[in-house]
C-alpha cells in the first residue's frame, strides 16, 4: 500500500517548520538557504529553482556549534565533527531520529520504513571495508598485502 506524500514549496515548508517549533536561521551570505534547529539537532535546507526545497546539510546532532555526522563503526555509532568524535548515546540517537522524522514531514518528503525504525548513519565505516569505495590504486595497502610483498621478495632472494 503506497501513500502519496504532498511536497511543499519553500515558503510552505518554512511556515510549517516555524509553526512546529523549529528555529529557522538564515544562512549568512546566501539567498534561499536556512539552518534549522530543534532537539539540539540541526540541518540546512535550500530553495530549488522550481520553488521546491531540498536538504543541503544532512541532519546531525549539534556538538558546540557544528553539525555532527553520524558514523557507524559496526560496534558503536559516533558523532563526528571536524574537531572531535564522541560515542552516540541513546538520547542523541532518539533526538536525531525525532528531528529527522519531523523535518521530513515538514518538507513533505516520504518517511521510509527502514529509516523510521531507528537512526540511519550517513556513513558506515567497518574496519575491513574502510577505503573500499576508492579506486584500487588509491587504497592504502592492507597488512596482509604488505606481508605478501615482503614474503615474495624474500623468496626471490632465496632463489638467486
């Protein structure tokens, strides 16, 4: 069963967000871009060419004055900024999930079942797959690859 979500234009979305307790702050030096704040979480939205609205800065928990990025390390989720990284608590994740759901409702975006079950990280960085998305030539050598090169060099020396 699908339900149709009615997207709002930029002004309708801003009015809805203000009416529902979001702090709306104009982004300095830009036109049609605002920062939203509620539950100690923040995101940024901007006006599109068609008078629509899109998310410019993905929702994150505020650490100081910086929007953190939620990173999943497999065993723990972390809130990461340019300066620091802290383990995400249940309170952090609950606030972030509530903020994201209300933001989607305000913008008229669909709320997907798998996302509404809990907080979805912006990136997943399990130690065995770090840098796997980079081209092979740009990836750092893994310990077993380095050991393999050394073993091959020693074998060649032994044959000479």
